[in-house]
C-alpha cells in the first residue's frame, strides 16, 4: 500500500528515530481505543505507525465504492473534519486526483502541526495549498464544499451529539458526505442513528445500504466490513506483530444531494462455500436474507465464487 505523492517518504522521514517508543505508545493507543477514549493527547508516532495505515485502507475502500456507485462525481473541493494528519483526504486524493481545494479541520494542535508538515512535503499541489484549521464536528457556519469527510470521529461523541454533528456536516455538503467509523457496535450505533436522521431530512443514500427502509439489523448485530492491508516494518514493530497483514474492521455511510443508482443487495458477511454452492448473507429491501447460489447453476455460481464480504449483488 502506498500513499499518494511523496507522502510515504515524508512519513518515513518523520518516523525515523522514533522506533524505540513505538511499542509502548502503540500499546497505550490500543488500550485507549478499547476503552472508547478520544484521540486527544495520543502518542503521534504510535498513531502514525500503528493506526494510520488501517484508517487509510478503510477510507480508500469506502471512497472506491462511492466512486463506483457515482461514476460522474468529480469533486473539486474537500473538507476533512477531524482530519488528524490528513488520512481520509489522502485517500480522497488517491481516488479523485482532480481535487484542488482542501481544508483539514482538526482540534489537536499537534495533529495540525504534523498535517501541515506532511502537506508541505507531499509533492501534491492541493495538499501544499491546503488550509489546516482549528475546529471540530460542532464548528458552525462553514462554507459548502463538494466532498465532506469525517473519519473515525463520530464514535468519540455521545450518540445524540453524533447525529447533530452529522446534520451539521450535511449542511456543509454540496455533493457527497462520507462517514467512516470503527466496525464496532458503538461505531455502527452512531451511523445507524445518523442514517435515520439524514434520510428524514432528504439526504440520498449512496451506500453501503441498497435501500432507504429502516435498518433491519437488530440488537447485538451490526453492519461492518473488513479490509486487509500489508504491514510495513514500522507497523510490525509498533504492534509487536509477526503476521505481515492486518484486517481492519470498519463501518460507513455515504449520502449525496442527487439520486444514486444502487444494486439490489449488499453482502454483509463472509460468503460460505461448499459443494452445494455459495451462500450469501444479504441486506436487501429492508430485510436480511440468506441466498444460496447453487453450484449446478454454473454461470451464477462462477460469479458468486468471486464475490466477497462488502460487495453488492444482483441476481441474474
């Protein structure tokens, strides 16, 4: 996995010499997030080595799906709220290199300083010219932009405040609002509440849902997906890991100002395959169902075998 421009080199240079403290910092970071703590005051080096790669991979996966569902969407302006070092915006630039106007909104002065440094060394004009400003999800009266991103930040708010914050972000959105959260019950609970509210005020759902009906998932079940990423040497060192890859669980929502053509269903669990066929757990038309694509139906079976958790599905 590579970041756009010269961000890989800029990040490696910034991390150089910080290896001795990475493991301690990463352990403290895991404990903080496990206890649903915020990102305030975290060890920046540990975050950049241990969390940034997974956050980037999740955002890249989500934005690629938004681009697939909205092939004519070509944003020129972007606001990344709760930007941290700029992770979600990097993924957006990777997907839409034509973005020229970028604003990174962040409460932490340390993250703002780091974002400005990486922007300057990125080799990307839009990042070199980006505005790094102090603010948060509650900041009022911001101008509207084409693409608004809020990644891994709603979970730091109580559920009711998360809905209000998302409503504010929607008012800032000319084109598309993308929300990415941890693939955990608290992360999903906030997105589920946001979904209900924004649909009620006229937002057009892009995904992952393929319908506008009430979410059919009941208590103790939550919608989430996973992306696999290769670990760098710094990532392995920070996590004291031996396995060369990591699976990041994430949940997401995207809303647009214009209608979006969606597929019939989305696969919300790993497909199960045996000699009889492939069983897909699907969310469709406001209900959850399991569909068996029989091996005797060779064309459909061949297609189903290639499908993965998070893909969309249309029979026929």
